[in-house]
C-alpha cells in the first residue's frame, strides 16, 4: 500500500493532486482544514491536509465488502442507489477541475459581500476593484471592518463610478416621450405608469400614440389604460398616420409613444422603426429592458438601438430576479443613465423613479425600498 500526505489551499486542489498520483482508485484516509495565524486577523491562510493511499486490490476488496454488508441488511433498491452514488462520486473525481480562486486572497470577513455581488451578476472586474479597495483599507487601518463599514466603502466605490451617470424620470421639458424595447419587456404597462404619474401628480394633459399595430391585444391594452386616465389614443400604421396623430394631439402637454414589441436582434425591425417615427421631434427616448433577460441578450439589443438618441434606460421586472448586477454593468459600459425601474404590474404604484441609492439598495440589500 502506498500512502502520501497532501497540502493544498482547497479540497478541490488536494483531490486533483491525489488523482494525479493515484488515479480514480485512491482512498482518502483523513482530511483536515487548518488556518495559519495572521497579523490582526488579516493575513490568515487556509489550507487543507489530506492523507491518501492506493492499493488497488485492497480498494476493490473494501468496496465489495461495503456493498456486501449493505446487501445483507438493505432492500435491493437501496443497494442499487448506493452503487449508483458510488459511480457518480467516481465520475465527479474524473471531471473535477480547479475552481475560481479569485477570492482566496481576501480575508474571511470580506467573502460574504463579494459572493453576494457575484451572485447578483456584477461584472468580475468590478468585484475585483471593490475587493481590492476594501482589503487595502483594512490593511491600511489594521482593523477588521464590520459589515456596515464594508457596505459604506462599497457604496462610495459605486458613487465614484456612477457620479456622471444621470438618474431620474422624465424631465417634463419635452412634449414627446418615446419608449423603445423588444417584445415582452412590459413597455405598454410602463408607459401607462409614467403617464398616470404625470396626470395625477403633475396635472399634465396626456395622450398616447401606438405604433404596435402587429398585435391587437397590445392596442386594446393601451386603450384600457387610456380610458382609465380619460386620455386619447391614436394608432399609427405608417409615417403619414404618425404625422396625423401628432396634429390631433398637439394641444396636450405630453404625448407618449408606445412602439411595437419586435425581435430587435433583427436589423430590419430597427430600420422600420426609424422610418416610422420622427426622432427629430421635441422628444425624450427611453430604452426598456427586462432584468430577467440575459445580460448578453440585453447587450445585443442595446447595440441594435445605438442609432437612436437613447437618453436613459428603464428596467422592468426587478421583483422577478435576484440578479440586478447587470443593470450597473450596462450603465457603466454604455455610460447611460436610468429613469425608472418597475417591480410589479400595478398601475401606477409599481414604478420607482431611479436613484443611485435605490439601485444600491437593490444590489446590496435585495430591497427596492421604492
């Protein structure tokens, strides 16, 4: 029988070393996790000690003996389950790969918040910057920061990065409020929420133009909201209809334009939109994206709309996901601000005017506090 002791920073690393030396038939005799002492608790290092052995004949005998002992007292299905589990464990050892060790340079006290940011989908480069900032301050001040102190530093990091990115809703300085976005993100409901706020809180006279002539249900949905607000609706099938609608609604304070929900990954639909709507008007244009979408898909959509004068993002369905880091990733990447986020279907209640504080609450505390 061969026997060897292994020391590694993680159990995964240790098992990789065992497999390299002894293959899949290795037997783990003992394992132990240790930590070295560090200065003021900051530089403690974790290590794993594993003692493994290899004796193929003995390993086979041990396995067979375990199976026989179970067979003697267990039902046949229990034996099959054990055999299946043993095969799965051996396969896991074969497939095992080293894990991302980017957090291992940080002290234990810092890991929970970094892992939370990772789970929220914040980009790895931002997490690394944040981890380095907090860790360096901990070393500089020679103290272990409390959770509250860590959060304060992290909020400062975001404030510095987002200081030039605007937050907040419509300005009320433009007559036309144009809302773009792919199908299924909730554009019509979002428009109704914003219009209701303008009517009820700002006492504005509002109306609607819809260019979503592809779906009868979309037109009826907008009509329902408009009837509740006692606001007019015009339907634009083409460029001439759009001009006519503008003339009919010219006496209103705000005209909300509900565009068609299409698959805007296809350039054709983007071109159709540019021909239908006159973007040179006195207009604010917003791009609506759903936080339940993959960040890569949202990124593709933004690229398709880069020809339009997008002022800010509107993010919907924040109540349906625990991963809102993509919001910040996209704002930083495109240097675009955020007007609103929605967290439900109620009109106009489930609409929050965006602010840095509210977004950080979503990211760090999982609470919109809208």
